């Protein structure tokens, strides 16, 4: 037996559930792995929710979970700023309430772009040009952009003014679209692209396929990201992030990727293993968890 179990970094939508419906059997597989000693951390690019909001849903499906085992892109962004940007204390957010709460939990003072925009609209700052968005926002040290369902021109103006004034520019993720049960909607990446286009400055993006989300997720349980097995349904983001941190990966065919997609990917971007369903996931993890035979 290895000294410690596997570190499983588990994507949510397309792996544990699809929209409101659980993917059959996956929660049970994870519960069994946790009982056998694996560390399980859930990792999602979704930037809208506070981590506690996932707990009931995941637990209700029978999967092992506590709030500290959920590293969403807003949670990872907050942890990233704590670890990598010690001079940042005041953050302007373009996003939903989950993003604000994660940053506040990590000790940041948060100004919402919507509030700064209201301040401008109400005449609190003269004019709407000349970098007044930065003053309206209280001159923040950083701008964090996620998916903001109320995004508008004035919020774009505020965020752009702050970035142009020198605030550090961080994106929760670059997913161009956000699939809902009823339709495909513009994702955080579309809003990030708007601020990049207007400011001429490129954001640091925290979510998958960049390495930071998986790095922060591994750190929450005191382990190295290269030890992880990333379980995800998206070849570009999930497998891409695993490759970026040197981790192994299992591509689930229960979400957005087909076997043909996976097999036609360049060899360095292919997953370590592919699992069509929960039963195959269980077999694959069993094989990956076995200590390598000495040669
Ligand atoms: Mg997914």
C-alpha cells in the first residue's frame, strides 16, 4: 500500500452532475475512494457561487465533501492573491456575489463594479471619462473579473479605468461560454475579453487550463499538484490544467468531450486514462492507485 492515498481533483459539472442530475454512480465511487484514504478536492471554473453553496448539493448526491474541499475559481483567485500578491488589499470585482464573498473571506476589502457604476450614475464623480472609474471605485489595488450577469457598459468603464490606472488585473477563468440547462450563455471569458480589449492589458487567469486553480486546490490539503489525478470532462480545460501542473488525468465521457475528441488530440494533451462511466472510473482509479511495480 502507498503511504498516502491519491489526491483526486474532481471537476463538478459533467463529472459529478450534469445540470441538476447526478451522473450515475460517480458519488459512490468517490465515497469509496475517500473511505480508502484518498484526498478529494472539488475544482470548478464556475465563478458565481460561494463554496458553501455547493456543499448541500454535493453531499445530497452522496459524495464526501466539506466546504474547505471546494476550490472554485473565485476561491482559488482569493487564495492566489493572498499567496502571490501581498501588496493587494482592496479589490474591485466584476462578478456575482460568490466572488465578493470569497474575496472578503480571504480578508480583502471589496468594491463592486456595480456600486462604483451607481456612484458615477448618481453624479458622485464628474463625467464618465478621464479615468474617473478608478476614483469612483476608491482606487483599488486589483481588479478581479468573473461572470457578471449584470455586466454593462459602465461596469466595463470602471474596470477598464482601474486596469489602465495600474490595478493588477486577474480573471477567475476564460471560459468563453457557460452552459445552462436551457441555453449556452456568454461566460466569464467574454467579459474578461471586453476589459482586455478596452484596456489593452492581458489578465492573469486563475481557472483551468492555467495551473493556478489546481495548485491552490492541492495546497488546501497540503499536497503537491503534480501528485494529483485530475478527473474532468473537458479536454481543453481539465486535461489542459493537469498537463500544466504535471498531474495525471482521467477524462470522463459523461460531459462535453467524446472519445473521438480525446483520441484526436495531440499526444501531449491526451488524458492519462479515459472513463466512459462510473464503473470504468473506479477501475481506472484502482489501477492508478496501485504502487508502481519495481523494475
Ligand atoms: Mg466540467
